[in-house]
């Protein structure tokens, strides 16, 4: 079985976004809901997965996660979420 690499964005109850990396989006989302995910999602409860994208390598996925978290504005994230791939 080949490894899978995803970057995902969650919408929180407060209307904020959380971006992360995982090899299993649904399992990771459940961890966030249970309070076992990131510190941010323990304080800002996630309600929905609003975007996800699969990458061929972990390196590509982590680079995209960094770009989304540190280089994109909220408006750019919303535009990306709404865009059809």
C-alpha cells in the first residue's frame, strides 16, 4: 500500500480556518473533534472539513501546508476553498 499525503482545511465554530497535514483526513478530523488534535483545534472546535488535496510526496504536502498557513490571506483561502479543481 502506498502512502497518501493530504493537506486539509477545517472550519471552526468561530468561523476561523485550521490547516494541517495528514495521511488520513477523516481520522485526523475525528482526532480534532475529540480534542486530541492540534492545540488550536482544542480551543476552536472544528465543525467541517472544507478543503483537502492529495499530494504525491510528504514533502510536497508539507510545503503546501506551510504556504497556506503562512503565505495566504483569509480571502485567498476562501477563494481556494470555493474554487473547483
